C-alpha cells in the first residue's frame, strides 16, 4: 500500500500519464529494492535531470542487447520497474550516480516520445496475492523441508 501511495495511485496525486524510460544494461531492478546506477550517456543524464525537476519517477527497463548505446523500443523488454529516484550525485567526469527505489512492476503499453529520450505510457502490474491450495501445499512442503534441515 505504501508503494501505491508513493507512486501516486491515490486520487489526489495521480501517476503521470507518461513516464521516462531509463534503459539499463545487463541487470534487473526489482520492486522494493533500492540500488545505485551509474549513468554516463548524455541522453540518460538529461532524462535523470528532467525527472528530478518534476516527479522523480522513471520506468527502469532492461535492454535486450547491452552493446547498444541508445536503444530503440524494440531493443528493450516490455516489463520493467517503476522506480523513484531518491538521490543523485554528479561527478567531474560528467557521469551521474543515482540511487533508486524500485516500487512496482510496470508494462510498457505504448511509446509516446523518442527524442530527446524515450517516454511511454506504463501500466502498473499489481502483485497477485491470492493463494490457492497448490500454493499452500508447496509452502508447507518448503517449510517442512527447511525444518528437517535445521
């Protein structure tokens, strides 16, 4: 529930209609995970600067090919994590280090803008917290197996 409020899912503070898409190479950001990212691409530095001056929310998406410097929509996965930029530090070599908090998974519905950086309409993916009998049985088996090990 806290993540939903932070992401503006209450009526008083709606989530922006479009979000900047921050591509990352060779890694994945998870919901509820805080991590640091190094950014040296001038286009992505502008994306971070613009995001920090507005709502501080981006959708972080993994690239399919880490060798591509400025990926196009087809070179990114469709699901990423809507994240909040918590801190940013600028270095003398013109790179940035940002600290982000993954909030919720999001699916890219439609790319809206390509220049100066990608933006898209993003649909939030809510976690399904229902438990069926098969899931309950699996959970009991895991707990029992763990107790036997200890």
